[in-house]
C-alpha cells in the first residue's frame, strides 16, 4: 500500500492526575492540535519529553481516544472502529513503539513473531509465509540467522529492526515511529535512520517520526511539527526550519540545544513558571516575551506566515 492522508482537527486529550482531596485534577496532554499529512509525506513531530508527542501518535492510530476533535486516517476515523473494522484499519496504519521490550513476546522466536504478523493481517498462502518473513528481514537488514533468536538475545538495534519489520508486515500506508533510535549508539542510529529513509523512498509511506532529537530528522524529513506542552506551536517545511527560518522561540531553543556548541545548550535552561491560562504556554520561559504584545494574557493562534509555514507566536505575526 502507498501512503494515505492523515488529518487531525482540534485534538485535545487530558489524563487524571492522582492524589489529593476534593476536585479531581487532570493534566492536559494535548490541546486543540490540528494538522494534515499528505499521502507519502515524511514529517517529524518534535518536542521535549512530556510535550504530548507519544499521546498524539497514539490518538492518530486509535490507541488513545481523544477528549475532543476529529481524526481521519485514509477513509477511517480510528476512534469509531471496532472488531473487524479495527483489524482492517490495523493493516493500513501501524506504530513502531519506543520500547520494543513491551511489544516483542520474549517466549517466541523472531521468526514466529513475524509469521504471526503476516498471517493475522494479510491473506498470504501458508506455504508463502516463510518467504515473506525472509523478505521482511532483508528489508530491515536483519541477518537471516537472527530469525531463530528470542527477543532477549537480540541487541537493541536488532530489536528495533524486528519492530520495524512487524510494522511493515501489514503493508501499511501510514506509520508512526515513536523515538525509533532513542538510547542506541550513534552508529546504530545512523543505520536505522538510513533504513527509515530507504523504506519510505521504496514504499512511499506516510510517516510521522516522533522524536526529541532534531539531529535524527535533519536530513530525513520534509516537514517539522513542534509541540510544546500539548500545543502545536510551529509547523514548517524542514528546509526552512533547519535553514534559519524557524520562528517560534521554542523551536529556536530546540535547534540551539541540538546544534549549538558541542551539541549543548548555549545558555542554561530558564526557570519555568506556570503560565496564565489565557497566555502563551511558553511565555514563562521565553527570552523575548513582551507583555505589550499579549504574551502573558492572550493565547496566540497558529497562523500562516509563509507557504506551508504556521506559527503560534505573537512575535511572529505582523509587527512581531
């Protein structure tokens, strides 16, 4: 299957915050997030830990139900699917989870895990399943002899390759890759990034790569979506974003952190202050916050500032 379109409109999601007395508290993971991915587009969803990236990816695949908003993946609304429809949707949209330990049953050999994925999701004749598994292993550059291993016997990079192979087994049109190279040695990261590039080019999948590390996606994606505290604060073409035209102060901070001197922050992190409900969520940390522009009192809209480029910042608008 080639890439399929993905649309999110006004997605909001909160989770209960345990402990305490009186009125239950909730933490807001997503707030009114809207964007669309074109068929075959390769986009990155970036932001620091806790910004809502994984929650958004899970919402798009129907693994988490949003409190509000609308989702469309191909011809499906994943929040409304049940039973047979849900299984059919799983063929077209897959997630590569950040922690392969949680998704690879340690009691079964890799070959069985891949055969199971092929049998469940595709109408492949029994005598052709083994050949399909070997083709999947070749696609992700997993040595054939490792098909006989158990997940605990694999290296971290090999487990990620198996996770990719399981996702590709259904021949999906949309893949969410959640921190696919986090925690791996740099040479292995380079290999897996190249694997992602090759698979995307060959199959023209729609891919959303979730990461906190901009260095991973700099030469890989065509578009960058930036989340801060559950809000989409910038949506930009990758060429401009990495070429000096990132406009949101938070995006600029992420770029400094990733590509500054020796890969470190040029300045120390600023103390975070809880922002007013109506203000910009970043204003308590922003070096350019200006009360006269409404940074502390008015929530900036995600507005177009150029072709394919949207920013939620009072400073990026007319006169900013």
